[in-house]
C-alpha cells in the first residue's frame, strides 16, 4: 500500500536553510523581475479493512477484520530563478492508525502514528548537444524510476539487500543526482544517504532507460547499496550485535562437519561456526514498458493508460552465503502489471502480480534496529515459511473528478505492515503471508 514518501527528519532543518538562502540570494540579485513562483498542494483521506491476515504462532500478527485509516496533506513551492536554476520546497504530514493485532499489545502502543515529510532541493539544468539536457539536483527530493507502478515493484531503491525483505512505499533521495537526457535515452546517477538504520551510509546507483520503439521502453539499473558506511561495525556487525528487543541475528550458525559426520567437542556438543555478513550488497534491476496503442494511428475510444503492459525484476544481492542466501534465484523478485481497457471511464484499472521465492522471514525489524543481516532466526513463525505464499497481487483503480479530485481503490495481498514496529510503519512483520490473506482500501484526494 503506497503512502507518502518518507524522508528522515534531519532534512527539514538543513534544507529549509538551503531554500531560504536561495530565496535571499535571488531577492538581492538583479534578476528578481524574472522570478516565477508556483504553488501546489494535496490533501487526502484513506480507509480500508484487512479481511484476512496471517495470525502467527502467538497471535501477535492477527489483523483479521481490523480497520485501517490514514490521512495526510502536502504543500509545495517551486521557484524558477532563471533558465538554469530552480528551487523546490515541500512540507507534508501523514497520520495513520496503527492496527495492532493482538489484544496484549493494545496497552503498549500508541494507536496513531504521525509522520512529517520535508523535501527541499536545488536544481541546475543546462542544454547539451542538439536535443540533450543535463540536470544536477542536490537536496531531498522524490524519486521514482518506474512511473507505471501502482503498488508492487520499485526494488532497486527500496529495502535492504540482506535480509532481502521487500518494502512498499514510493521512495525519495537525500543526497544528489545527475540526470542526462538525449532524445529517447536517459541516465540518472544517484548518490543517496540511507534513511534506514544504520543511517548516513552512502549508496551509489545508476539507472538508465531507452525507448527502443514507439510505445516500447527498456530500463536497467544497479545500486551499490551502502557502498560507503559511516561506521563499519553497524553496517557489517559481528556475532555480538544486540539491538532493541534482542534482535541480534548477525550470524548464520553452521555446524562443522567432516567425512564421518558432525564434528563435536570434548563434551560431545556439536561445534558451530558463525558465518557473519553485511547489510551492504549489490542490487540489479531491469524493467519494461509496452503500450500497444502506439502501433496504431490514434487510440480511438481507449483511454491514455489502457492496454499498457509493464514489468520489473531485480537481483537482491550478488554474493551467496550458506543456508539462507545460497540460491540467487530465491533473491529475484519479479513483477508484471497490466492496465485493463476502461475506455475513459476510469484513469486506470490495473492488476499487478509479483513472484518472490525467498524462504526467509519477511520481518525487517532486526536489520533496522539491531543490524541483523539475516532474517530473524528466533521468529516463532520461521518454520512455517517453507510453505508461505510466494505470490503477491494488487488490483488498483482510480478516477479523476472535476479536474482536482481523485477517487481510488485497492484490493491486495502485498507487503502490508499495518502495525509497524516502534511506531515506524514500514518496519516489522508482513501481515499477509498466505494465499487467503487480503485487504481493501479506498482513498479520496484533492490536489491543486
């Protein structure tokens, strides 16, 4: 379920200062007469219900028939200083009801979560060659390399490489980006400061796309995730790592063996080696977009988004580790989407299907709070993951009314984490882990 992009709180003060400096600089220049300001905003409310969820061995994940509710608003200001310089500022807030599943959790958690979103960036643009353009962006800004996606996908910039847990949410970048466009080709080089713990690690990514034929585009990307760590003991912890709640699974136990069987010590106990790893790694991504309407003259009664087929696949980590990361094919999520023909009655009616054969826990709490680069081994539900659902799906529809109002709905079995962890909604266990799990949600938004 896609929500407001998340940005660390540190960006608000830093980039508000940058934005003010830019405005003051333009106000004292000789070109203030050419200054252009644009205001935009949006407000929305959303509600839905989890019809069936995976309860878990201790019923701590029981969200059956739980209602969900959230609302938010956002306002943005864009300043065009001259033909080369732009500055953008956006402030937003999100309120979400945390649907805690177990009765025992009710007294211990806040019922609502409030999140603040701050984006501010400075952009320099300059034409190159005949029809080319280069842009340099510095700050905190939204980033989406796959505009077709409604819910599933966007694997390159979201979530950890190890433990390979998929996350929902449209992402943002705190750092910088160099974008080059020439005709039907584009390339984006991104330096991102990570906002998931351990924070401030730097990732370097490159994303390219090319429209080979009218209506047919291919894209690819690589992300050297946490290439530069601000503290190596956090990004690559040893076996003694701890973390909040004891989530310290920073090694994989490997029982030593010989030709004659398990190796034991003098007391007869099996000798266990501890394989350590790292949160860092390399992601690869490829995607496609195909609009068959481009093959015909005019689209007739079909809508702009009708019949579009799109997809994305990624490799989450190129390095193998024993036991839980020894099969690269179980680290490859694949998503395909299709927009049904709605003939202008809706903006779109889209079905997305995802396959991901990971046999590890979908809980990313250990990575976020204890540096655990493996799935939680002490998860009581871990033994049941061998038969968990590898398939996810999402049906999305939207209709724009009066030019400024959009009503949308979603039915899905996706990576929903309605309870979150430590009041952070994108951290924790997935609620939907079997084919019978699903939820619905409706949303109304006003924008200008």
